[in-house]
C-alpha cells in the first residue's frame, strides 16, 4: 500500500484514494472518491497488523455501528464498512468534511466569547442527547472530536469518533485498551470513568462536555497536573477548580450551569444532556436568541462567524486593593476575552521625591566634610594652605595656584554649608574653600618645617600628634 501512487490505490474495489488526510497509530484517513457514484468520501483504514487483533476490529465496528444507527445532522454520517483483501485491512467510509476540529480553533483564538461557545456546542449537545436515547455513550468528548464542518450555508458542528462508545445493552464492553491505558482522554474523563467503573452512563458525557465548556470559556481545564497518572488521581480525589475563579468575567448564571455539569457526585449533576442544554438556553444572555441567528454565531476553524457577536462583557466594579496585586507569577491577569491586563500599580511621585532626596544627601555630605576638616586640620603641618572640599572636580580646582598669604584666624563653622530644607538643583556643586587656623603651640614650633615643595591638599600626608605619618 505504501508503494502505490494515490491515483492508483483502489480500496474495496470502488474507492479511489485522492490524498492522505491524516495518519495515526491504528491507521490512516484518506480523501477518496466512489468510482460508481462519484461522491467524495472520507476513508478510514486500519493497518494490517492492527486488523489482525480482534479487540481493535470490534472497536472499529463499534464506531461504524454507532454512526450507522445515529441519523443526526450533527453526527458524522457512516456510509459503508468493509474488508480489503488486496491490502489486508478493514475500512470505514464516512461523509467527507471540510474545515477543522474545535481544538484547532481554540489554538487560533485561545478562548471563545460566551455566545459563540454556546452556539457552537448546543448542536453537539443535541446530537449527544439523541445518542443517549439510543443507549450510546460516547465516552471521548473533547475538542478534537468536535469537527467544524464548513458548508455554503454556514458551519455545522459534527460529533466524530465513536470508537470507544459504550452501548447500554451490549454484553461485550471494552473499558480499557490492550495496553492497560484508560479509555478516553485524561483531561476530559469523568471521575467514574477515571476509576474504571463499569456502570458509566450518559452523565459521564455531561461531565466531559462541561470540561469542554471550561476550555472554551476560560482557556483552562478544571484540573492540571504534570503527568497523566497525577491528573487522573486529582480527578478522582479532588474538587475541580471553580469556573468563576478561572473566568471571573462570565455571567453568574452561565457559570452555575456549567459548574453543575462537573460535580463529582454524578447524582448531583445534570441528569441528562437535554437538561444541560435546556439550562444553557435559559441563561440570561441566551434568552430570546433566534435559532437562525445562533447558527450564524457558530465559529469555523479560524474562529470566524457569519454574524457579529453581541457584546456580553459585563460592567465590572472598581478593583479592590487585593485585586491590584499580581495574581500570577507574571504579574498579569486574564482580561474578559483572554487578553492580558497588566496589574495596576500606584505611580511614584518622582518629581517631588528626587529633589528632596538629593538635598538631604548633599546636606549630610557637607556636614560631614565640615566636621572632619574642623577636627583634623590642626594636626597637619604648620604651614597650612586652603583646602577645598569638593563634591565634584572643577577646572579651577585642578589648576596650580601660588601660595596664599598668611590667613587670619577664623572660627570653625558650626552649621552645615547646605540648607537641608532647600530644594537642590540638578547641577554639580563646588563648595568654597574651608580655612581652619589655630595659633601654634610650643610642640608645633619645635617641629621642623615641611619641605619647600609641598604636596597639594589632595595628597597631603597626615601626621599624628607625635609627628609620625598616618598610613592611608
């Protein structure tokens, strides 16, 4: 089969393969044409090595029988089933669908507005209600198995893949796969299905569709875990995350309807898919909606609708201080339709804070310089010279100057050179020279004079009272 060209591949003697649409572990799906009727169909085949295993063949037959018994516009139509002796596999012939599944749509949009979510899923709920009345439990409801079929009249949601469906009065029931894995997708299975209960009923599909609503309305699931086994354990033993917590923008009545679908005690859930759908139709945002208009709100795989959706964003109250704090590690919260709303923070009054801070710093520095000069200057060599206390170098400070005349004694400053209360301009300050002179003592008169070539104040050595140099 792998060596034959698509145009040369004829399956079952009358279905010519056009192209391959997808491939999985059990087989492939092709676009094909009935050579007699010229109808375009989808051909689902099972690989020869899988076709030899009875359990997989029964599962394949189960899918064909469920599709054959259900005649509903929102369920994929099964046209035929057969064996191909030439290639050694079993095949199912289904109607050909154009578009893509809901999972691809959610990858594009991330989230659906409430009107679009309800309009898209209500037809699927009607299809499941019809299946339940025939005793067929799907058991694998998820966005991947809801196909958004595009037609000239609009988008038609189609329920697909009844491969693990349960028939209520069947003596033979497969509850687990041959590898020991639980049947179904862990993210969407109900607690009773996760436990492997044999008496699962239509309420397991109610749970799964409730989780699909979670995904559509909040882009999140009711449970999350790093592994499938940990996820299944959470579904069995823990309560689901409230939808109101994941999507606080949703109307309260809509949240209550969806939340009841995922109650762990199935006796407290919606008793049927019909009851679940009727409750959704009774929500305030859906009352009085024309069914014809609702059909034009159904999204396609690209998230597009034929009719503009009504604005359903509620008027939210002013945020509380607790809501202003970051709710997530990123410091962002989900907006009404999945956008990220930055956390609100009070702006800093930088225009008033910076000048006062700078003035305080300069005042402290000036006071420290003045106090140090007053204490240490008498311990320098006897011939003093002006010492400039400079916060930032200036051209005048770096130029050499002749020795000054003998200064007159002045009192040491007792107040800071900079007023701490005055605003400090943004500029570089050069303070005036600080001169501190004290009458010479007898000990200082006996000391030899300093060399003629005296160092500049910046690198002048310091001596103690005994004349010894103080190492820096």
